[in-house]
């Protein structure tokens, strides 16, 4: 997929997308890239943290700061843990919402991994499998 085909959403639309909203079809290629890039799991973790960011309003509640901070930290850790447990399914659903058939995100990630594996095996063979005379 060519990088010039991908149109990144503006910050307001990205926040909408992070909370589970569907982006306009102009951003279809970007969404597929977002859920299939090499860093797709990191991107998903960031989206999970953005989803719990309204929890920072808890700081406005009266009480000891350390209790509020620990509550926010515990909530954020739980959100990221839960989010990462279902990351593959959530990303697949994001691609589906943009109009891609179910299984597209997984297939694209597997094709990229297969290509990377073949490249790594070729580098390994070139480096360690000396076929010349000894």
C-alpha cells in the first residue's frame, strides 16, 4: 500500500476513532495501515490509554492526591491489560467498520510477517551458511 494513498485523520477525528468511531471513507487506507502496521499493538495501547483519559477528571474529586493517583494508575493499567487482551479482535472490528471484509487485518499482518520471515531467513543463510570450500 503506497503511503500517498493514506490520509491521516485530523486530531479531532483521531480521537473519535480512538473511542471507536468510524472515520469517513477517505481514511480507509489509513485505518487498514493503523491496524496492520508493524507497531499495531503499540498503537492499540495508545488508543486504550486515550479511552481512559477522561478518568483524569478524578483528580478534581476532593481527597488525598496519592489515593486519586493510585486509582487512576490502577484504572489505566487495567484498561491497557484488558485492551491488549482483545487487541486483535478490536483491530479486526475497526477494519470491518471501515468496509474491509472480516479477516483482512489478520491476513495483511500475516503476509507482512511471512515476508519478514523470508527476508530474515535469507539474511541468516547469507551470513551463516557458507557454501564455499573449506
